[in-house]
C-alpha cells in the first residue's frame, strides 16, 4: 500500500469529520427544527445551530471547538500491515491539529501537561478487526467531553430516580435508557443521540454502546424487541420537555440505537453513550493497494443545505410566532465592566448581546484562581467557559478558529467563590450550574448566561480580536484568552434573584419521567 496516500486519506477523513456534519444527522436536526415552536428559546438555539453548521461548511472549520477524543474503528483484510496504518493515522492527527482542524486535547493525566498534537498514551484510540473483504473500512467519531461526561452505566436490578425498581428484563432496560436521557439534561448539548449496550462487562458494555453510534441514524434494528424499544425511547424521551440546550421544548432526543451481547449470570449492565447534536462521525472505504478513498460512508439520501433554507425558515418562524402570539424575549446589551445594578435588572429568559471584552476560563484557570491572585483586574468582568481552537499566523498574532462554550457544571466547586473574590459579574457557559453558584449569584449580584453548545463557528465569528493571553503553560484550551467580541448572544438562565431555568426544567422533566413507571414491555 502507498502509505503516504493512506495518510492523506486519513487526513481528509479527519477534516471532513470535524467540519462537515453527516447527511443523516443533518436530516435529524432539520426534523427537530420543524417540530419546535417558533419564538421559543429552543427555536432560537436550533436557528443558531443550523447557522453554525453552514458556517463550518463554508469555513472548513470545526463544527464544535471541542473536537473530542478521536476514536477510529478499522477493519482490514488479512495481510494488511496495521502498524503502518497506526503510524499514518498518528501523522494525520498531527497535521490536522497543526492546521486547526482539531483542538489539542491530549492531556497527561498525572502532570496535566497538554502534548499539543493530540498524541499521547492511548491516544488517538484505534480499534482493529480483520475481515474477509478486499478493502479497508475506517470509521471515525469525534466525541467531545461535554457529551462524554454524560455517558452512564446501570447495574440491574436497581432503583432508578423517578422510575422506581428496574429489573433484569426489557422493561428494566427501558427505564435505564429513559433515565439516561433525563440525567443528561442540557449538559450534553441536547438534543442528542444515544447508543445503548446491553450486557457484557463494564468495559465491553461501554464499547458496545459507543459502537451503536457508528450505525446510520435511520437504519432499522434487525432485532424486533430492540426495534420496538428504540421506537418507544424516541417517542417517549421527546415527551420529557428538556429540549434543545435544556431550555425546554419539543425535541430532546434525535436518535437511539441499541445493541445486545451476552453476559455472565451475576452481572447485568446497561451502558449508554450519549452524543451531542454535533454528531461528528464519518467513514471511508480505502483501497489496500493504493491507499486512496474509494467511497465515503454515511452519504445516503439528501444532504440538507441549511443556508438555502435559512431565509424561508426565518420568515415562517416570524409568521408562526405572530400567529401564536409568542412574547419575544427581552434583548439587552452588556459591556464590561458591568455594575451590580445592571446585573440585578436581568431575569431568566432575557437574551443578552455582549460587546467588548471577555475572558476565557476553564478547569485549570478556576483551580488556579481559587488559590492565587488573578493576572488582571476581573472586577465587573465576564468569564467565558470556553476552550477555543486557536492558530497563530506568521506574524505571531493569534486567531480564533472555533469558540463554543464548554459544560459549566465542572466549575461548580469554584465558581461562586471566585466570582465574589474577584468581583466577576457574569459567567457564560452551557448546561447551567448548581445550588452553590446560584446562591453566590444571589448574594453577590451575578448572572449565568447560557450560550449555544457546539456553535463554535457562530461564536468565533463574534470574536473580532484576541488582545492577550495568560497561562499558556496550561495548554491552548485551558489558557485565559482576552477576547474582544461584538454581538455575542446568550440567554440568562440563572439570575441574581435565585431563579434557575435549569433547576425548573430538571424538576418538570423528572415529573414527566415519573409518568412512565408502569411496565410497557413484558
């Protein structure tokens, strides 16, 4: 095999997976958009999402700034040198990272050091199988940390929140899968997709669950019991009212695929791999002689071009909102430094547009600020939970290539104390935060703003310049970037008066979940 050609093929696969959403996923997003009520927060989110998909197409840039942990599933004919394939994939990963198609995400678990090129112990993940066919089948999924953190595993029998006892039968499995959707809320960038693995041990069960995400979203399960369960979950999960980004709404789940394997008598695991709406997985058939791509996978059916539909959809949404007499949310301009008085005027549901300066800060920054002084004056400022994709030009100037929000709940142990200590007035992220932060917002006069998860191109376009950076030693995603923004849009979901949309949606969806306690499958 021409290994250089194979490396080029793998580079193409990585770039396409990161920047070009598959056809079946696009159709699922379009269906969700059509179901959503015009003028709602979820409708606004889906419009932003579809705009972001178009911008990623046009810019050939990452759909989401968290390009995840690359996982390859590779099937080779007997006799193909898998060691050469591994080396070619590693080289392609380095090139894609250098070109800003992947964010450097490989972090040493003990030292915290970022390798800078997405390579490290066990990374990228490559799983090989041999088969009798005469071509190499390579499939890649880029699954970000926000949705990866919402994976969940159940050990039956057990008591499940909202649903009661779940036994070792199909109905017990049903309860596990429903609960997995409920517990993700908006933290995994809903509306999402799930892969479910029934059986195996703890590790093989998760492998089986993730393998389901490589199925077409529109295929039909050959196992009749699992087909019925998939259909039931799709219908029922969308009655929970969690909605896009956890804002409430008509669509919470975009796809459900379930697989089964044998187990030992003592163990009964149900494993769920949750994936965000930015469902980045593609595949190729490669010639083992030339190393060239012969066919792209997941390309059946119509490809939705959201750019062509945007103008028509906008007119229809306005007309529907007027007909339904939906009250438009307030839109408020924020520019730091922000006063406490200005923050106290904001309430849950307000849409804010931010102009001026904001600072990124993720896990490493929050831990550092909990123990050390800030490198700059943060009084009245805005912190953005974001790990952007950054590239430096020939003149040494930094440019933002992708910049959507990360999941905020990871900062719950630190956020409230840091806001009060440094005078921070607003925090931007996704998925909401917990009671400790909500209490601090009330006491201090702060606000939590929910940006649209995965909309990395949309928000990168709002960033007009990079004015500085601190803590580059933490790695690009974890550094504190000083950003000048214009028209940066987010929704107030936690205000300074003790109100939290996330808390309300979680409570209401739990009440709806509890309606499905009674057995459905015998």
